C-alpha cells in the first residue's frame, strides 16, 4: 500500500474511532490537511474499499474500516499511546496495597482496567491445576468438622468444610497438616491429584483415607469455576454500536461464559499484548466487538490474562498501552505476594 493510501486509511480510521460516524472524503479533506482534493481522496477510498480495507455501511458517501482495515491500522499505522504520570501512579498505587492475596489483586485489576478504559474487562486467574502447592491448614468450625484451607505458591487459596476423624483433635490435625505441607510443598496440583501416599511416611499414612480425600479434592473440586472476574459489563451501553438490544444481550452473554472466554485464550495463546478484531475472535456473539488481551506472570510463567472487550472502533493504542502497564505491574505484585 502506497503512502497516500496509508495516510488516508489512518486518518479515516482514527476519525471513525473518535466519532462513530462514517467518514466521507470531504471530512478528511477539511480536517486532516492531506494536501489532496476530495475527489482524489474519494478515488483512493474506492480503491481501499475494493481491496477490503473499508466498508460502506449504508448508501451515504461515508465509509468505515473493515476488520482487515482495523488489522492493518493496528499492525502498521497506529502510534503507541503515551501514558500520563498521574495514570501511571494510579495503576502502581493499586498494586502497593498491604493486601497480598491473589483474589484481591484479580478483582482490583478487573475494576481498575474497566474504570480506566471505559470498556468491560475480564481477568482470568491462574488455573488451579497449574498451581504449585504451598501449604494447607485447618480451622475448626464445629465439634466434628473443620475448614480446610489450601494455598498455592502464587497466593491462590481454596477452602472446603471437611469432617474431622474422631480420633484426631484440631491441633493434632494441624500438626499433620504441617507435615503434609513440608512433604508436598513445591509439587504441582495436577501431580498431587494422582499422588499415592508412601506407607513409609507413617504420620500421614496412618490417616491415609483422609489425605487421599484431600488430594483427590484438590482438582476435582478445585476453584477454576471462580477463575473469571468481570468488571464494568454495562459500560458497553455507552457506545452507539450497541443501541440494538440484541447486540447487547449477545455481548453480556459472552461476558458470563467462562468457556467462551477460555476458547479465546486457547485459540490465541501468544504472550504479551494482542488485539483480536471482530471475526478474529471466532466467537459469533461478539463479531461486532474487538478483544484486547495481555498476559501476566508469576515468576517466569504466564498464568493468566487481562482482557478488554469493546466495539471494533476501540481506542486500540490507549487500551493496549494500559494493558501492557497493568499486566507488568500485576506480574511484579504477584512476584512478592
């Protein structure tokens, strides 16, 4: 694509992102000082439409970018958006809290991203089965029951009420839990599910039935059902593309479907920040949307995603910069959680 067409496509895309109105050749000539006549711009726009970069939504002279046009804009034309000092400090201060629990960070991240970008946000917590076991302990909740609390190395916790064997007091149970934690700390949750207790480890093997129940529960009733946190779903109503109630229903339905979100992650496993535009998401309910995702880490391992869902005319440069900063700060916070 030659320089003139690139300039016109960039100007048209940015004008449509900001205005939500199809863009005509006269608008481009007046607003962007392109140094060419409306007639020349019109001819160039016709070529861009023929090549699939532009679409004409109705019979007016205005045009809008197609998915192909947005992709070319994001990959080739878009400038990186600067992030102001105030906003940077706001993001960083969120992760300087004394609270060091993963669940807290996940919920705060979802809310922060939606508030800053003005779009619905999704944060996927680390998968339970990918976690590394750290420790467990028991808290008494009745004469013959206790709350079993399991913690992974990345700070994720899960709990379940269990029956206490009659022959064990709560203090004895926690002494065994310490022994269990020492023996299995550092083992993946997936491996623990299939672990068979060593009869030579007498203090644990004496209550093998209890521990095998605990081990089996680690994954069979793990916490992946709570893995997805959504913030700001109704912000989608702020955009004129979603004046159609059926479009709104589809987007809100997507935001409630863990499996649909997981499908995007599994289909596009790339690290870093990435934009999926319209049909690239492969999810029928959000063909009118784009999704920007950023991965975050615990140590060197990618463990989750921060995602923004918005109209195809999303402020890509701004959103991608925000997600890059947020994912980096979240990764740093989890490093010390």
